[in-house]
C-alpha cells in the first residue's frame, strides 16, 4: 500500500513538473510587447509605418502582411511569402531611430492591389526576439484617410479590435507606456 501511494505521488509530481516545463517553454518563446505600431502618411500621401517603443533600443524590422498570414514571424528566418501576396519586411534605420519613428513602406500598396476588403496587419520585431509590438490592422481604402501628424492604430475595446486615429503625441505616449 505504501509503495502504491509513493508511486502515485511520484507520477503526479512528474506530471506536474512536465506540465510546468512545457508551460515555461511556451511562454519563454513569446517576445514581450514593448512597442506600438501604427499607420500614418507623408506630406505627399505615401503610407508610412509609425512605430513607438519603450525598449532600450529600436526594433529591427517592420513586418506587413495579410492579416490571416500573421502567425509568428521569425525575423532571423527568410520571409515566407503568402499564397496570395508577399509579406513586406522593412528595416528600421538603427543609427538615427528615436521613438516615435516612421518607416517608408516602399512597394506598398501593391499594384495591382488585392480586393479592397483585404485586411493587412503590421508589427515590429527585433532580430533577437526581445520584443514585438501591438499590431495595427487596416484595409487599403483606409490609406486615403491618413493624414500627416495623425496615426491609425488598432486597440482593444470590450474584447474587440477597434481602429482609432490618434495624434502623433498620443502615439508617442502609447509607445512610452507599452512597457
């Protein structure tokens, strides 16, 4: 009887240890969110990625792709194109980057473009996977509403993603508060 109780206790302890190890492994691979990604425009109407961060250094890349394709990009791996549209990777200039910053979205939107209802998502990443950002989701018609000095962001309200336009100052504050 004592042997059976000890064996049951050992099995329970082993199961709990294995579960904790799996949980620790899953959470350790997820980079912390220390930035906010948005969409703005240059004075001539070109779309720009807007990024604001609270980390010690700027992010390395802006990743833009179809919303359904944003699984878990790895900046150290070569970008895998979508079945329908490529993903776009834009380097963040490291030497002069201060928060907030903008990155030109060269080659976007594509021509010919996808269906106007197609949803894109954009986020920033670091090559060492130290942090990522809150995503921004948008459709191509929303590019026409962008104005210099304002930033389109995606926020969560009542467990729903909601688009919101904020001033550049408010966007910078959101980046500082991301930590």
